C-alpha cells in the first residue's frame, strides 16, 4: 500500500473514532491520533511557543518524584509527548518536560486508554481533554506560566492541567483549579497526590476549589494566566476582571460552533481577543444543567 493511501486510511479510522465518541467527548478540529500511529500527519497550527531548554531545579525534583522514569506507564506517557512533538503540537521544551513529568495515566479513569490522543469521559457529563488540546493550551499559555506567576484553571475536571500549571509556575507561584462538581474536586485531588505535583499540593502552591468557575476565584486574583476548560456562551466578565494586565486567557466560546479564543490584557488594561481554532468542549454552565443534560 502506498504511504499516501495508508495516511488516508488512518485519517478515516480516526475520523470514525472521533465521531463515535460523541456525547461526552471534547473535540477540536484536529483529528485524534494514537501515539503508535506514525503515519498520521495532520498538522496542528499552534504558533506561540518558545523553546526553553533547561529545566528548573523544582522541575528536576518533580521528574524524579515517584520514580516516574522507571515505570512502563512513564514510557508510554513519554511516547505520547514525543508523538505530539513530532506533529508539531508541542514545540516548547518546557511544555514537553511538564507533560512528561505529569503522567496522564494517573488522571484518566480505569479502563480508559490514557495515552490515546482523544478526549475521554470522566463522569458527570464531563471529559478529560485530548492530549493535543492540553498541549496546545500549554503552548499558548507558556509565557504566562513562568516561575512565580499565578494561574487559574476553570473547570479543572481531572486536575491534569492544573497539575501541569503548578509545575510550570513552581512552588513560588500559584496554580488554582476551580471545579463545580465536588466529586471531581475530590478525585482530582487524589490524582494530583499520586503525581509529580503532589509536593505543591502539600506546600499550598497548588489548590483545587469547589465553586462556580464563571465567577473565577477572586481571592487570588489577578492571574497571569487563565485557562477555561469548558465552553462559555460569552467570555465571563469576572474572568476578564481577574486577568492581570499583561496576562492571557484561553477560553472556548460558543455553543454549537465554538472557537478557542485567546484573550490578551495589555499593560494599559485594554483587551484584545483572537480566534485560535475551532473546538468542541462541554459547556461552562450551572451544575444542575450539566448533571441533567442527558
Ligand atoms: N481541563 C479538564 C476539563 C474537564 S471538562 C480536564 O481536562 O480534565 C470541563 C469541566 O468543566 C468539567 O469537569 C465540568 O464539571 C467543569 N465545569 C463546567 N461548568 C463549570 C462551572 N460553571 N464552574 C466550574 N466548573 C465547571
């Protein structure tokens, strides 16, 4: 079979799994890809990354935590990250290091395939995002996740991305997750405890709170970085207010058709918004609406 034909067949296969996943998956326009599918080459278009080669000491400690490098799971997680690098979704060395340090397998419910590039159900009509979406958001936010900075993760779900944020901002920064399903806050806390971000949960530089994320988390505002993991009908005013001048928010906006928006607040306080890509996220809504959306 020719290489071109193989690529087309793989694309078709992933297209089917993409649509078969309906109900509680979050999808972007990028096709889900398995880490072991070297022929699938559809390109993602993220462009705002910077490469920073040397890990900080806190990062090195995190990598060593729990012997992450010695388990089979760690190898598969590493292979997933390398695949995302090959496809150009991950360009930054720092993003790659963080995604290697935080083993996605610890955040995905038992029975699921944690290293497959697809969103997965986590209960309560919610999903963990596909690895390429996590990677893309980390790339977009990297400059606003520098050591000592403050990051807010609205709709923190499994806690995966909040844990990545914590490693990026380090113990001298703050990573705050807000999630309105108490059971997910409890399970995400347990997930994080098993991960390389556990020391930051203990030292208080990482915390997850039960709250309506549409109101943000004013106690620790302003934030250098805000990520919203669920699609809002419009950008919530409270989140714009809680963004620091010079800060960036990444938020999916829309209902049937959604765009991932990049919101930059300039130092003079003016705000610019641009569309990054078309996406499909679960809604940012009330707890009741989410739980009864079947
Ligand atoms: N980034 C998470 C995404 C989880 S899915 C992950 O990859 O694990 C989106 C999450 O947003 C769900 O957990 C859902 O419960 C939560 N959510 C939806 N509306 C919310 C709201 N108003 N306040 C807080 N969390 C909300």
